[in-house]
């Protein structure tokens, strides 16, 4: 049996929660969803949150909420390693993507390069979109101090922190995808939250424009409830496995990313010095699936010449399975593969 790159971490308590929801026969977006939103908002210090079925629609709604001080503010700063959905949503909103290259050591957006872009585009910036590639948080404290509207995507970093502040505590608007490959999974769906009374009212008014079928059902929310409440345990398990993988990759000519702040990996990244195609073939022959790290990214679909570091990582970075329920035998198999990579 092949060990998949991603596998949702679902335990008995998660299944019991879903079963209780089924028995109640109240599967639509209702009390469980509200409770999950409340729990996440409390963790990140947000004022209002909703659960939507679609990641792309959630991004579009966030961009609709933002009311820039002037019409000239059309530029949205983002990393080219962000999911393609972000470019599609920015284009739909009539805004202009302004790409900033990443740090080759972390894959996170480079603060120095971002600061230069901000200085050169003063008066035209609509917002900054930040994520944490594979769980690796950027220099978010310094970026937040720039005073520009910040959209923080915590799909891969919920539970991490920087300078004792939780991931999600820095942004004015927060997005968290909960697909099976994310740190918290509801099977699908995306959580959106805002801070501030004005943003709270704007979000509520926009949500009222949509039909109920855009919201994530309670059945999905029930799956994520226990995970949110046991986040520390999930993160510790990931870190323990990642530490062993990191030792293994040091035995080869390949590299992995540095980890800034109190972050963790959602999948284990290897920056290949040889052919990624050969590495994937080698691992698969030994029963382990390996994928390109940024296959769903903007730069994987569009040629963005001004971001050479992101372009290089898109070509060279691959990911290995890393999840709490991977099992001792499977983890040992992956360690052997990583330590003997061509």
C-alpha cells in the first residue's frame, strides 16, 4: 500500500462528534458551526467569523469587505506561491496583483523585498495577503507594523505563533481553508473572520446577500471541533516527526526549510539538488507518494519573472508525508528514503 502525501487526522472523538450531529438530524449550518466559529475567533482574537463551503468564494468575500481610503489603492501585494485562487479572486475584484518574491530559506514572502515594494508603491496599495507555506510563518510581526491592511491566511499555520501572538492575531481579515490537507480539516470548507466593529457589520451585510447553500454544514463543522480543541497535541506530533525527517535530510545533498517563529510543517519539504522527477520515482518505488510542493500555486500557472526565488522553489521543492497518524513503521520507512535520496 502506498503511503499518501496527505491524510486527514481524524480520531474516534472526531467521528463521535459527526455521529452525534447525524443523530440530531440537524445537518445544515447552525449551532455547531456557530460554536466552531466562536472557538476559532476566541483563539485568534477575531470579532466575527463564518464558515463557507468554497475557498475561492471565501477569498472573494474578504476582498469585498475591504474599503480602501482612496480609489487609487488597487495594488494587492501577494506571494506567487499562494494558491491560484488568490489571483483569480484579485482579478475578479478589479484589483491588480503585485508580486513579491520569497525567501529561499523559508518559502515565505521576503520582508525586505516587501518593504521595498511598499516604499515604491506608496499610496496605491490596497492590501497585503500573507500565508505560511507548508506551515512556515513569515516575518509577520514586522510586516504587520507597516500599517497596511493585512489579510492573513492561516490554513497551514493555525496554532503557530510569533512573539507569543497566535497566527491569525496579526491580520485584519483571516482566512483558513479546512480541506483534508490542512492542519484543521472539516473535510472541506473555509473559515473567514474579521476584526473591528465596522468590518464585522460589513461582513454580516455581505453574507446576507447570499443563499444559505454557500455555508458549510454542521456535519462538516462537527468533524473539526475536536481538532481545534486538541491543537497542541496535533502540532507536537507533527514536530516530533519533522525533527527526525530533518536529521535524515542532513545526510544528503538536499535541504529543507528553516523554521521561523514557533511554527511547524504541514508536510515535510525537501529542496532537491537533483531531478525531482527521479526522486518521486525513487520514493514511489519504495511505497511513498511524493508531490510537488506548490502545484496549486500562482507561479505554477503563470510565468512571474520578477520572482526568481519562488520560481526556483516551484521547480525544486517536493513534499513528503507528515501527519500525526502516520504510524511508527511508515515514519521509519520515510526516514530511510529521505536519508538515501539521490
